[in-house]
């Protein structure tokens, strides 16, 4: 019987999974409190049927870049 690791399929090119709030916290090295402040400030979230929040990392990076531009202007 094949193992689960033998059945892993790579994601198609250009397809990235949505990240959970905990994964975004880890990526940026911040607390859940900081993530909630960013959400209140307009950080994009993706529609998600399950519990919790989901984020598209590229959209979040773009939002942070926009915020940095506004801060320097």
C-alpha cells in the first residue's frame, strides 16, 4: 500500500495556498494583536467558509508596500 507521502502532488505553477492567521503571524514575526490592528487598518482578507481568517500572501505583501509608501510620503 502506498504511503501518503508517495501520493503528494505538487501545486500547479502559479497556485499558492491561502495562509491562516497563525501562518501570517509567523511569516511576519508578530503577535495576533498586531494582525488584528492590520486588519482594522485594511489588510486584505480572503473569503473563507471555515473558521478563522485566510490571507493571500501576495496581496498582504502588496498592502504592506502601499502602507510603507504612504508612510514615507
